[in-house]
C-alpha cells in the first residue's frame, strides 16, 4: 500500500493577496482587445475599410428631395440630428431694438403719444419759417376725453417737446458753437418746464422752471405767483390751470412753432421763440357751482357740459407765445452763468375768460358761471383764428375778440 508523503512547506503564491478590482484593471499595462475588435482587425487585413465616415453628414453630401418635396434633416457625423440655434439671432435683434429705443427715447415717446389719437390730417412738421398759408379747415367735431383733438387742426401737430425743434447751432459773435448749443438747449428746457410739464399745467409751483431764470426774472415771477394781479399775472410767463376750475384730460400738449437766434453784436446773442400750445381740458369740480344749493357743497353742471353720449365735454385752450431770451457777453456784463434772461414777450389766449389776474388760465366752458366771454366772445374785437400763425402778435389794448374756432 503506497504511503502518501507528508506535504512540504507551501511555496509563496504571488497572487495570494491580489484583488481583481477596478483599479487593477485600469492600471494594467497590457489590455486585451475585445472579440469584435479582433474580428474587425482580421477582416481589415483582407479588405481595408472605406476612409469616409460610415454615415456622411448632410453638409458633405448634397441633400436630395424626397418624393413629397421635403429635405432630409441635417445630421452630424455621428448621426445625431442638428438643432438650429434660432435664439441667438432673435436676442441680437431685440438687443439692438432696445438700444436704439433707449438712445432715442424722447422721439419714441412722442411717437407713442401721437399714435394714441389717429388723425385724418397729414402730419405737420415743426416750423422752420413763418407760415405763408392759413391752417387747414377741419370738419367740426365734438372733442371728448378719448378724442380731445377732434375737429382741430392741432390733431396733426407734434406732441409735447417734439414740437420744439431747435435750429442747428453755429458759432455766433462772442459765443462758439458749443456755447450756442448749450444756450439753445436751456431755452428749450425752460419752454418745456413752463408750458408742457404736467406739474406746471396742473397748477403746481414751477420750481424747475424758476431755477433756470436769472435772479431778477426769478424774483419777479415768484412775486407774481404769490400775489397775482391783472398787471402782474404769472400766466404771462407760464401755462397753469386752477384744478378747481379746469383739469387737463391728457398730459399731451400739441405744439407748433419755431426757434431762431441772431447776434446782438458785442452785447451777446438773442433767441426768438414763437410757439402755439393747445391744451385739452374738462370742467373742474367748482365750475358752475350754484350760489345757493339744497345740499351744501353740491355742484350744478349745465346740460351743455356733456355730449349726447354722456361724456364730459372737453374744451381746448389755444395759447400763442412769442418770447425772446437774451444771453449777454460775459466779457462786458455781469452774468449768471447758465441762467436765462427774459426779454420782450407777447401772449394771446384763445378760449380763455377775458378777466385776468387770478394767476391761472381760466378756460371758458359753455354755460359756465365764470364765463364772461372767452377771449373770443363778441365784445367788439375782431374775429380771429387762434390756429393761424402767419402774422406776429401785436401788443393790444386788452379787449376780447371773437374766435372763429377752438
């Protein structure tokens, strides 16, 4: 019977502590090809592969139309469908539009305000010279809060500050081109703040307009605002309405006119402005208040203040102003830099009561208790068209005339 030898010492096993984990596989120096790789390698020894990709992209092979006229959808070399990036061009166009609007916001605002009311009349551009033709006739129509310019040639006029277009600046006398441009801009700023700013037209204190005037003119205007009289009425300088008597139905004011400037020799420069402003207003709460009423504080509104549809009737006040501004030569005169000096001025108020001195423009509403005749009621004066700008204003005797239209 064979005898089994006793086992000797066990030799060292180099793989005893070896762990076949992911790190071992990843760190292998020699990697075995897959079965598919070996098969393809053997096949390519006999028949080399085509150097072109197995699936050509749409931009390398001309697209062919299918039976129904559709084009094959573009794909990349891996066969995935290409997505067209339409967002980028859209964002570029929107960004350009926003930038242009921000750079020209004033004109954009004027365009929008002008579109709020469609007009059958062709648009009227700001004046560059004195007009030679009468304003066009317009079919009479009753203005309302929704259509405040109906039946008025002002419907086609520019809106707000867009109607005050400054001439091109140029060196003049003692002032260079930059100084002339700054002085023209200061004049426009004053006209906007004094006649177009909603805070001013609604009867507020025109602090911003006052700040642009030199000390003497500002003191005189502040005194007229504090204690208005027939001889010193602030409406000579400003367009403002008492909210108890007249309320603007829109912040839009129609404006037509022109600005010119000329040298005044060694004295400096003169700027001439001639503009007509048209305001649309409705009666305020205290217009037509009955002296005695059954109910305290009740108001009596005549039937004539409403239209056939029940809307509150709107009246327009047409104010034409010719105002000169003087800029003195700082080498010869003591001047306040950047401040305006008022020179000669004339104003005409169409559809305003004849009595002045309240510190406000008082619009004439039909059958109003305060209506002692608009500056246009038949009180012996001539009949005029308040929209006609062909002739300059002349200093009158203070009497009221008749208006051909408002």
